[in-house]
């Protein structure tokens, strides 16, 4: 088993956190994992992305050129990465902000309004976790319980309320 993932969007959309949560969930389930961030010009509105590789064997190279799964949160990221997804791969697309013009025909596109769903939950910043919930359903890579454990461990002291809103966001994405 080897799963190569690219998470991409604008800086501030929780792209790096999404990748870290996936990586930590993989570690908790005794898988090998790499996580590489790329901030680029994200602070000026450019695309930020990270690459995550999850495997049941040691990982020789952490670089992801053709992902099995692509998380896309903005139009520039869709335009940049859509053609790179492996044949029969999965693209999880934030339909609130992305118009999937000319999607590749050889991949599955799951178009979900991640941002809109997060706003309806009361916190736009959990759009990344709505996407993670959809991924958990589509790929069956990790147990949702493992992801919730990761949140319990990484939530800052005094901000434990974040655990519950993230749990709701994952559940909403999973049930979509």
C-alpha cells in the first residue's frame, strides 16, 4: 500500500494542517509517512501545498509528482495540479471556490462545497476538515477515531473547543 497525496490551496486555508493531520494519523496506525510543505508565495495569495506519502513500507522518496489523491481548495491549485493526478485517482475539490473546467476524464472528481459547509458549521477555518472527512469515506485509509485522537493531542491548551468543531466538520464531510 502506498498513497501519495497533494493538498493545495491559498495560504490560510489550513492546507499544511490537513497534511499534518493525515501524516500523524498514519503514524498512529503504524504506517510509514513523509510530509513536505511548500509555502511558495502563499503569504501573497499564491498557492501553498504539501505532499504526503503514506505507505506500509519504508519510503525512498518523499516527493509527489503524480498523486493518488489531490485536495484542492482554490482555482489556481486546481489549474496547477489537476493534470498530475494518477489515472483512476481522486480529486477532492472545494466547489465553493473552484470551477472544475475541463476535468481530466481518467480521475474521480468529488466536488463538495467545503468552505460553504464549514461556514454553516460556524467556522470557515474547518473547511480542511470537511475535506478530510470526505477523504476518509472515499479512501478508507484511517479510522476516524484515529484522526480524532490526533486532534486531541495537537489542540492547543485552552482551545479544546477546537476538537469538537473539527469533529463535526469531519463528520459532515464523511456524511456528504
